C-alpha cells in the first residue's frame, strides 16, 4: 500500500511539473512570439514565420482533448489543470520533459544567430524549412487550409525537436544573415533582431522592410 502511495505522488509531481512548464512557456510565447512575424534572410533567400496561438500545443509534447486554442488560453491564464492534458505513445512523458525547457527558450530562435535547415526529414513529414541553434530545432510548415491551399506566405511552427539528428537529416544548412521582426498588424518589418555585420541587406527584401533600413544599407 505504501509503495502505491509513493508512486501515485510521483505521477502527480511529474504532471504538476509539466503543467507548470506549459504555463511558463505559454507566458513567454505570448510575450515574445504570438502576434508577431519574423523575417529570416540568408543570402538572396528569405522566409517569414508567424507564431499562431493554436500552434503552441504542437510544441509542448503533450496531448489534450481541448482545442489547441483553448489549451493555449488556459495555459496563458494559468488555469490549465492536470486532467486537461495527457501522455500517450506518440506523446510520451519523457518527450514533454525534454521539450519544455527548450520551449521556454524558443525566442532564442528569433533573436540569436541560427541555422536554417532545408528538407529536414522526420518519421512522418519532411519539413521544407527549419530553424535551429543546434540544441533544439523548430520545424516549419506552410500556412495552408484543410485542402492544402496556401493561405499566405507565412511559415508556421509545427514541431520542436531537442538534441536529435535534425542537422544530419537535412539536405542543406545555412547560417542566417538577418532576422527582422514586426507586429502582425503592421505591414513592414521595423525591428532588426539579428545582423551579420559583414553582410548587406539584399534588394529582394527591400519591399518588406521599413524605409529606415534602406538608408543604412545605402551608406
């Protein structure tokens, strides 16, 4: 009987720890990523990443019966309960435990030097683009509707992979030259977060960024 008590407590402790991790991560996601768009530039290539609230769940490593939006909302309001999420074969506890510390650090992938990976292969999907700091990797998918039609040009976060072989499983990798950010409600990128001083901003993104950056590049 006593042993049973101990294991029950441990199970609850584990769940509490994961729940707290999800709540902390939702707060960071809400302050730093949700409602913003990021422009990644490398050489003459670029892509834009948006962080919708209903994609937060994909990155936590847990399963829920709530809608993705409600799950995020509850986590953000700190009212997520232990019985609102669970683990299963595809979402084991060990996975969530590994992912959550990195999910809290997710903004590092928008404001530090990162690598862009192309065609990262996983068991189920090939991610055309991913962003990695070599500790953890964010796999991105195109923003499409249920029929596979593109909604806009943004890429969305779909998977968070920690210390796996993402780099080896990708066809190509490049270090980012610039990362710009903006509020999703405005048209042009007005914040420069990451810059390789030895590179100049390519003409192909001039139409996307604020005039103030054009002046700097012409000097």
